C-alpha cells in the first residue's frame, strides 16, 4: 500500500490492465489501509515519535560514528566517495558485519556489487574481530553482482520482493559503487542528460525503499578529475561522479582521502544535523577501526 501511494500516476498507469478509474479505486483503498506515505500533513511532534524508531549502523570506528551522529542512519542515503584505495569497500565490508550485531536494529544485509570487489573471505577476519560466527554472518548477506545499469535500476523492486518473501528483518543496503556502471553505459555529453535523469530516478526509488522498510543505505561513489580545479587553486580538484543529482538525493555525504600509511581521513561534507568536520580512522585486517 505504501509503495502504491509513493508511486506517480504515470508509473502505475504503465502497468498492463490499470486504467485511470481502477487507479482511483486503488488509491482510495490504499488510503483506507495506510496513510503513512500519502503526502498528508503531520505535526513535528508526530514525526519526532516516528524518528524514535530510527537506528544507526556502526562503521567500526568510534570517531567516524561520532562524525556521523552515531553511524549510518536508517531511512538515510549515505554517500561515501573518494579515489581508489581510500577505504570505501573496506567500510562496506565492516558495515555488512556490524549491521547484524545490534539487538535492536540488527538484520540482514543486501550487498550490490557493481565492480566485482566483494569477497566473502574478507569478512572472516572482521567477524573474528567482533566475535561472531563467520558462517552466520555470511548467511545473512544477500549479494547481487550486477553488470549494467538496466540490472541496477531493477534492483529496488527485487530487493523489496526479497524482503517481503524472506520475512526476516533487514538493516542495510550497500551499493559498491553507485556510479561505476553509469560511467560505462553512458558516454559523452550527448547521453549526459538521459544518464542523470535515470540515475536520479534510481536514487529516488532507493530513498522510498529505505523509508518504507526503515533501512540504512550506504552508497560508495567514484571521483573524477576537475580540469578547472587546478586553475582556481582548489586544494582537491577531484569531485564525485553524478553531479548535483547525486548530491541532492543523498542525505549524508562523506569524502575520504588517504593519510599516513593505513590512516584515512573522513570529511563530513553534508549532514542534516551535524556540522562539517573531520575524523581519522585506520584500515586493518579487522576492517575499519580507530586510529
């Protein structure tokens, strides 16, 4: 019912056999069952009560959790971007384990791998660090290896079907990385407009999915060189792929950069409740940890 209320009229009418008259009857019936996502007014006090159900998934580092106001928040899209070898996939692996540990929010994890970097064996030392059985953790991670943007766009519906069929609680969706396939399937300025429109729709579907099922969503993003950056004396001329579409769609944005040896520095770029700040963490055998 909530998914129907969140869908646009055009999307529903594309379903074979659905007419405008039937759509009106469906929307009326959905409103009688639940009005949670029908666009109706609520008081701020009611919203505060609903936010009491939100939870945070730990990143594995206390400093990084503090930077994010407790960790990866449910119903939020958290984007982490940076150049290669700055710890994005390590953060995903650690979060895939920690998401199952909390007795209040713990649940299964959906891991969408677009670059072929997911390794089950990498999770074993992380499980040892947190004192949990590796086989149990691996059984609770649903992995999807996707190869093109068409498959990636279909994922929100497949994930929701998996959640409904499974019946078990889910805590986290990971996409590593969000834009890798879009950079390959769409090239040049001629296809840029279509790419951004479809990418924006994909992110909107992920946001709706996260709100319906109270899920945390972790997105990693690649970076690209900005030729104008060196001309304007910008300290770091690299910028995340996806432009303003990704920037506006994500609730939280974190930039990662390399530090000394295994140290990495996270900069909070955007957060609805927290100011811009930095945090330092390290990458080790046990995943993301404190410096």
